[in-house]
């Protein structure tokens, strides 16, 4: 049996936090901040890139979208974090004073945007050709057809994979420890070294990751239920 001692979280770490428990909550906040900011960036970029990939009349835009997805999806996220942290500031001197938080959000956001772009593309292409024709019949321009007809439908369809991606971005935020962001993983590593209570520390961090993922899952389930398309059965040609 393990000799668990949860009182370790009530001890004074001797820094700017009165207890390890408060330090843990602060680290949880950093995890949420990194994941939330990266998700906003990923959704914005993914929506645009995914849409570009469904415009066969504009092959250059399709090529750009395909290249974006293949590049950012196939480079390991940790490598992308190091590129943003070490390489990009060296190539663009004004970015040398950029906070590491911003750089890791860019890395995680671009990585996730490639995955969301693929989901957006699949969602749009799953719609029947009649949806596009209906927009044109109403006198909409192509941008208006996407804005008012195709994208609202596609975004509802892809909520399930977006749920998984949102939970993934929380887990992937753990790479932020590599550039000294004080999130949950860095907290666990530092406190384990200070207290030698690795089991308690990593169990607590694991529970917070699980709680966060379950909360996201529940919120997205509610959104999916409230935005469900009545009678939708997929692409019928």
C-alpha cells in the first residue's frame, strides 16, 4: 500500500504562494488560459482554412489550405513550440520580447487549427449539393451562401469532433512546461522535486485534467443538443 499524505498540499512552498494547494490552483488557471487562448486562435484559423479547401474554383486557395493542414498537422507539437520559442524570435527580432505565453499559444493554436480545418472541410463537404444551390436560388453570393447556409450547418455537424479537439487542446497544453509556463505539468514536476511526494502530486494533477475534460465534454454535449439539426441524415448527393 502507498503511504499517501495529502497534507503536503497544505505545506508552505516558501515562495509567492502560501500553500502548495494555492500553487496548484494557479497552475490550473495557467493551463486553462493557454488552452482557451489557443482554442480561440485555432477556431478562427481552422474555420478560414477549412473553408478555403472547399473552393475548387480557386485552386491556389485550395493548395494553400492543403499545405497549411499538412505542415502544421504533421510536425510534432513540441517541435513547433521550440520553433516558435527559439527560431521565430531569432528570425524576427521584434518578437524577442514576446512573452512565452503568447508564443506557446501561437504554436498550439496553429497546430490545432490544422486539425479543425480538416473537420470544417469535412463538415462542408458532407452537405448535399442542394444546400449550395438553395443559397444561389435565394440570390446569395458565394460568400453569403457560406455565411448563411453552409457554415451554420457544417459547424453543427462537426460539434462531436470539435469536442474531442477541445479536450485534446487541454491535454496538449502540457507542452507549455517546456518554455517555463507555470501550468499543471510544470507544477507537478517542480513540487515532486521539492517534496518527493510524486504520487500525491501527479494524482492531483491527473484529477484536474480529468475534471476539465469532463466539464468540456458536458458543455459541448449541451451545445450539440441545443443546435442539433432536426432530420439531418448526411450527404445524399
